[in-house]
């Protein structure tokens, strides 16, 4: 299994970025992809996740209305469109894959210890 994030960068407050996560080597039918972020000195937190099988999605409250998670199953890609970015969105963003229930629980609770498949992360910096 391999996950590779891309699309991070530096933007001003109010700007947009689209993060990409390329997934390969995954054979599970009922799996989900989650986006997480970790700011300096803070715990890793769930941002959004999406089910590969039915497209259902979950968002953390700070991202609702600003972030959109989507998939392109033909390309094994998962995207996180982030609009109206704020300085508090500054963090390293990671994608992770696993069984549906595992990922949905991890993104909503922040309990990520059971996740074994992570990407390397991509830095997002939002300046005021």
C-alpha cells in the first residue's frame, strides 16, 4: 500500500488549495480515505474522510462549508479542496487509508493509533 500526498503550499488567508492523495496497492473493497492534519505542538486531528464504496463523507466542524473531499476512482485519487483558508488551517496534511469504520472513527475522534497506512504529508501554510 502506498499513499502519496501533493498540492500543499503557501497561500494568504482566504485563498484556496487542492490537496491530492494518490492511493495504490489497496485491495480492500470496503475502505475509506481520510485526511488528517497536524499543526506544530498539536495532536493530529481528522479533517475529512470519504468512503470508497458509497461516497459518504464526514467533515470536522472547522472545515464544514469550506472543505470538500472527493474521489476519482478511475485514477485512485482522493482530493481535498480547501477554500477560504485561515491561518489556523496551517499544518501538515496527511492522508490515510483503511477499513471504512476505522477511518471514519479515526477522523471523528482523532484516535489514529490503529491506522497503519499513511502518506508522507504535505505542508499547508496560510498567512494572515
